C-alpha cells in the first residue's frame, strides 16, 4: 500500500510541475488516504 501511495505522490509532483493542478490535487488526496489506511492497518495488525 505504501508503494501505491508513493506512486500517487510522484504522479502529483509531476502533474504539479506541469501545471495540472487538478490532477495533482486528486493524486495527493489518494496518496494521503492510502497512507492513512496503511497506518490504520499497521496499528490493527500490531494490536492483534
């Protein structure tokens, strides 16, 4: 999941560099949610 978050982060950086702010914002939002999901699942797996 972290690999996907990193991929979307890189897409957001590239899109932002080329001026596609809509794509950059959307990719950054997806990356943020993937990181949050990863952290939640990591904490749950450590507790169980």
